[in-house]
């Protein structure tokens, strides 16, 4: 029995840190400083004014310095935050949206819940209309559903029977090429088509092997590897 199989599925997703802040940021294609603000909060000093504080809203688990702190559910929450930021929502309004969603949905980790996908657009549309919140309104349409930018991100989440995220197709490539699954490869990114670990493929490329030979060995298309290389090693492909 592997270490992964010894843990209940809920614990694998919520209770076990898998990623460092740097790794989580890289998997989502956002700056490390941005993900750190999401996961640890921030304090900004301003001359002659009170410090501006922002609370963390991405789940982390305390660990020794340099060790992983972000569980799978935190990575999912981060991807939804990235979708909202891409749609033009500020951090302050993301926190507002999270509070509204958690209050309305009535559960923790609302950003990783299937109900965000099914009911979130309606909830935020009704709130934005009631409060004239133009910034939150940019993530929903007049049909009370999420805009395409947010919807495309949410469509990359797969859910378990408990309605919480169980697998995530990473947004660093436009095409759905790599995923993370806490039950497989210890939550490390892998190619969807063949299951090959992304790290193994990248290491072979860094060692100077040709795309053709790497693709043959891992049962992948060269174009898929090229797309992942552009995302992971922008100067290499």
C-alpha cells in the first residue's frame, strides 16, 4: 500500500500539504508574490496612513520553512482566484465574493465546491445587482452565469461524490494537457493522455534529448510536449 492509499481521500485533498507556494504559483501561471498574498495575506505600509491588510483566502497548512504548505484544495482555490483576477476583479472584491459565496452556499472552501460552478454565477449576479457592485458584475452575465473567462477555468475542475474538487486540469496551457490528482503521482503534474510525470519529461528535455525520442518513450505527441515546455520553460521552446 502506498503512502497515498493510506490516507482517506478527503485528507489527501484537504489535510496534506503537497505544494510549496512557488510550485503552486508555477502550476497556475501566476507570480509567486501573488500566490503568497492569496495564501498568507499581506500588510502594505503607506506613508502617514494605517497599514493596509489583506487576509489570506487560500488554504495552507503550517510546515517548516521550505516545506510544502499548500494542499490540493488550496491549489484549486488559487485557480479560481486566478480566474477572477483574469476577469478583472481586485483582491478586495475576491474576498468579498468568497464571503458571499460561503454565506450563501453555507460551507467552507466554497471556491473548491461544485456549487460554485452550478450556483456561483447566480449568487454573485444577485449580489452585484443588489449592491451596484460593478466590479463583481464583470464575472457574470445577464443570464446569471459566469462569463467565459471564469467558466473556462471552472470547467477544468473535476469533482468527487462529496461535491468538492478531486482533480484539476492546470491552466498553464490553453489546451487541456496536464492535470494534478492527489491520488496519483503524489499530486504532481502529469500528462492527461499518457499519465507521464511532467517533471520526468522536462528533465529529459533539459538533458538534451530530442522531442521525438521523448515523445516516443512517454507515448506523447511532440506538440503536447512543446506546449508544456512553453509554459514551464518559456526560453526553452
